[in-house]
C-alpha cells in the first residue's frame, strides 16, 4: 500500500454525507434535478449579502497596491480590529486585535487550535451528536476524542456527564452552538453552569481545560433571539468561526479565531496559534476576503429566510408524526428515525427521492439529519414525498 493505512481506512469508510451525495447524483441523473430533494449538504443555497458584492466590485475597480501580498500570519490588523470591536461590543470585554487570528474557515481554525494546545494522547471531549470532522481534526494533532452525549430531550450539554468524563488527560471540551446537526442553541444558563463546573475541575486537576466554541452558525439565530456569547460564561474559552454560513461564503475560506482575554496564558496561546497557522501551511487567511469581511461584521444573510424554511419543514413533519427538537438556529433539523435502524430509514427515503444523512454519521444512531439550506422550491416540492415516506414507514 502506498498511502498511510489510517488514511486508506478513512477513505474506505467515506462519510455518510459523501455517500449520500453520490446517491443523489445517481438519482438526479435518473429522475431530473426537479424531482430529487437533496437535504444532505450544509452548503448554503443563498447568495452573499449585496454589501459583499458592492465591496468586491470596488476593490476590483480600484485595486490597492500590495493587496495580494503576504502579511502578518495573524492577518491584517484593520480586519482583526474590526472583528475585535464587534466581539467587544457583543461581550462587554476588552478584546483587541491581539486576541484575533484570521483563519481559512472554521475547519482550519480548529486544526490551528488543536495543534497549538494538544500534547500527544491528550483528550478532547466532544458532544454527541457531533460534526464528524471533529474526530479527524483532533487525530491530526495526536489527540484523542471522548464522546459524551448531550441531554436526549433537549440536546443541551449534559454538565454532569461532561464533569464525569473529565480526567487528568483532558485538555479541551469542544462545543458547537447553534449545533450541527441538531440546530439547538445552547442557553446562557447552560454555558454559565458549564463555566462554573470547569473552574472547579481545573482547580481540582491543577490544569487548564479549554472550551473551544465552534460557532460558524452564531449569527443564524431565530425567533428574535441571539446566541449567548461563550466568553461571558467561560474564562478559558476560544471562539472559532467563519463566514461560510453567515455571509454564505464557504468556498472563500475566511473566518477567525478569538481568545478570551481572561484565559490562562493568553499571550502565549496567541503566539502559538499564529505560529501554527503558518506551519500548517495556511500561512494567512485569503487577503482579498480579509479586506472584504472587515466591513461586514454586522452583516448577515437573511436569517428570516432560514427561519421560514425551518418552520415549513418542522410543522409539516411534526404534523406527519416525526418527532424532533425545534431548532433555535442554524439550518438543520435532527428528527428521531421512525425506524430503529436510521440507515434503513434513510434508504427508505431514497425510494421517495429524499436524500438525508443518517444520525450514525454524527455519532447518533436512531436519528437523521435534514440540511434545509436549500431553495424554498425544493422544500415545497418535497412535501408530498414526505407524506408518502411517512405512510411508508407507518407514521
Ligand atoms: C459545526 C461545523 N463546524 C465547522 C464547519 C466548517 O466550516 P468552515 O470550515 O467552512 O468554516 C462546519 C461546516 O459545515 C460545521 O458544520
């Protein structure tokens, strides 16, 4: 074998999202795109806000000398200042550009953070259901993951279960709100309880345990609510986020990581993160995108569109007898599988040209994920197919 055994294994166990994507391509070829309802990918169907295109046009027409050159590995200071200003306003903390590193999306940012903090064999607690790439990212840097279930009724972090999982080898807890795949927003009370428990455990174990908050969906909150900022509740916290979802720019690979100014050895962590951004080969986040997002920190795609899509699907499906937690943000639904075997259910859905991802792909057998970041037309056209599928599985 000419490639690493571990990678060969990973390829052979291709993710469910990838497998369903391939099924989708086959169905589309057979029935036509209009008759296939693909809810597998978290790839926003909406366009970036008009302000983004306006700024892009301006830069193309009036280029700034040197705008395509290397810069500080942390990113442009003016962009980091704009991000810091936004975060200071949001949290009431004194966040400066020195607490920010611009990154090539949240996926890259998580890799930067894990490389910065993990010694070989150290543990990162992840909360099931989880975004499956987490396991690979931790493994990339010699760490191991420990899975802890969220509360089954609410999908909120289960503080007692997390406390029980923390040991002398725990280096970090990874959280994600609004969550992929559940769409659940963690409450301020949950975050405060988490922060209190972690202060106690860190004292007891005499070690820093970071909370890494993966928040690419943070601006997609519904029903007039805001996602509670983690920095206010958890001292040793790092935010990793991107503009893949809030500005609909996933292909542009732009985001940032931010360190809580109150955390242990903050300056050292920042120095480490800037170094790791460089040596992982990202070097710096895309220069053009850094310029553009500096002025867009208060912009977002139309969140009411996502809320409307959630409502149409949530009420239709619960009306048919599907059971699920009503999401407070993001663009996913995570219902219970009506069949015990979630993979068998997802296969049944294929008979009705509905493409879904089984919960098994998120460490959560017995559920399935719907990514509703698709055109409203797809959602509306899919409703009769959902009716037939519900009947087919005895709902
Ligand atoms: C929970 C979560 N984290 C991280 C990412 C990675 O996003 P990106 O690297 O595009 O910022 C995604 C993408 O879907 C996600 O759902």
